[in-house]
C-alpha cells in the first residue's frame, strides 16, 4: 500500500513539473532598461557571499568568480530535468569559452549520489558546487525546480528563471543581455 502511494505521489510530481515546463508556467524576473529591481538586487547581495564546496572539498564563494558574467543553475539528482540541463549547460560553457562561467550548484545531496550524474556529464567545463544546507535555493525563494540565474560582472542578477531551461533558450537570453 505504501509503495503504491509513493508511486502515485512521484507520478503526480513528475506530471506537475512537466506541465509547468510545457505551459511555460514559470517566473521570469529581469532587470530591464536599467530599472532597479529591488527583489533581484537583494537576492544578488545575499547569494554572492554564500559559501559552497567544490568537488574537491575546497570552500568557494560566488564572488570568487566576479571577473565574468555567471550562469548559475540549482540542480538535484531527483529532478527529471537536471541531467538534460547539465548537458546543455556544458554545451553553453564550451560555446561561450572564457566569456562566462557556468556554475551548477547541487541542492545538498550526498556527493556519491551527485557523482553518478556528474560522471555521465563529465567534470570538465562546468563548475560543480555543493550546497549542503540548500542556502542558494532558499535565498532565491525557490518554489519550482530547477532554477537558473544570469548574473552580470557587477554581481547583479539580470535574469532569473524557476523552471527547466534548454540550450536554445540559454543562448537567446545571453544574446539579449550580453551582446558583444
């Protein structure tokens, strides 16, 4: 009986996530025309000082990467979108080269669980960080999963999306906000 209930809940969650993705029921917050969005400015200040661990156990802050724009994604092994997104983020980093950093932050799962996915994707090109206390997701006020933010060189969030994102959408956002 319990197993059946768990399966039903899982199916519901996957269906809900798929519905959100297919209908575009997601949040886009964007700084436009140099207008100050106080909510995004507050979130930017909070997250840039957060401390994470890299895959080697070294302490890292997002502010350590302040010499380029950032694309940051919050991911989890259990999310049906994460593996595909990680592949797309890796492609984006390869395409953009040293113009940006693509950082992917795991939502507090054990490293061995993360490594199953990371080994499939490959460690190179992406900056994988661990957030044992889920501070990043909490600071974003996360409701949906996954979450992706685009941050300029000044540490300000330019774009925030709280649902799945695909490579072409990433390219479109980057071309709008960081055109050469």
